[in-house]
């Protein structure tokens, strides 16, 4: 891979993918709507060309994808926009990749698996999504598999990391950084997965660099499972935070959702905080190699330092 296009380059995983590609001496086109944010993130990077654009406009993706080998699709949008926008964005990405003879590496989540009784889900686990958002994610997967474009689909748990502003765990980190009560979305005692975005980026870039990985789904688990209480305790040790810890329950989310359309859409995904889907990464390790697994303490420390610098 000599040149890549990263769609959603101003987001958490997009940012990590750009940084990983730079580290591998790949020329990168960083694509996102916000020119100012792109400039603030990449103005000092010689290997990066910023491209402010809208993924709803296929011509803009086509223009950005000239001579690229791989298009990394890490674009997301607010939950309430998913039904209208995500299928259209996928159509545009696949059309651009087909016309430019590029491959696609897709950043997917775990929603399409639905509820699972297994301790861990593998790539062979039947997908039975029971939520609107899970069904949309499965629809996107079918769009990719029905196209002629070579595609890698990487399933990730919830993110955290530098520049992952919209990650669920960032809500907790923000409270700690502002010396307020550290609120965790969901049960404080249920072990869940949170992947450090630089680890996820390493894994998906490695997959995108492996010819035999295309046409397949790949599970990329986190370092390990961890409870909300354990996460906050690590944050307290790193920052010296002294305030209390609280849980944001499903009932609270429902109440906020009366006034907030985004939070209204969060309610149906709260099952993942109570009955989590845990990914099995054995396939990746058997075929590709060792999974990147940054310890939570180290990942949280680097994330907190990134936001402390940002806050000044």
C-alpha cells in the first residue's frame, strides 16, 4: 500500500488510522467535512494531504480517491441519521472504490451480532440483530458483500483513545478531567470491552495490507474486559481525581431522550452495557499475527494526556 484515503479522518478511529499509515510511510488523503479540524490535526504531517469534503457527494469521494490503493471507511453520523445516511454513504464509497479500482477497509462495530449467549462471538457466529441499528449495520455488510469491490470488514467493540471525542467512555474521561463526578454509561460492575484506537488502527491497517484478508469479516477485540469501576479507579490513579462515581442507567437515558433525539436513540443499545458482546480474536491471531493489546492503564494515560494538552 503506497497511498490511502481515510474517510472520517477527523474522528477517533480515523485519526488513529491516519497516524498508523504515516508510521508505515504511506501517503494519506485525510477526508472529513471540517477543514479547521483537519488542519489542526495534520498541519505538521508531510505525508498527509487534507481534503475537506462530504461523503454524501460521490464525486467528492471520487476526486479524493485518485490513485489510492485502499479507502478506509471510518465515517459515522448521529444515530437518528443512520437510516437515511449510512446506506447512501456506503453506496458512494463502493461506487468510488469501484471506479478508482481501490479496495475498501471498513470500520464496523458489534451491533449486527445482536444479543449473544456465547461467552465470545466469532466471525462464524450467526448475526441476528434485534435492534434498528444492528439491522442497518447488517444491511451495510450485505451492500459490501454484494459489490465487486474487495472489502475487509473489521468488527470493533467501543472505542477510546486520543481524539475519540464521541466515544462512550470519553463521557467518563471528560468528567474526570473537569474534576467532576465520573459518570459511567451502564452498570458499573459488568465487564465490557473498550478498544484503544491505536490498537484498532494497527489491526485494520495490517488487514488492509494483507491480500488474503479481503472478502472476509474480522473480529478485533480489546486488550481484555474491564468494569466501569475498574476504569474509573485507573483514571483516579492517573489524575488524582477525588470525586465520586455514578452510573447512567437506562431509565436516565430514556428520560433525557424525551428532550434529546440522540439520547433517545441510545436507549435500544443499552443492552450492550448489561449483556455485552465480547469478541473472539482467534482468527486474526491465527491468520495475521498477534493482536495489538495496549494495557488499559497505558491507553488511558495517553488518552488523558492528549485531552489535557487540548484543554490547556
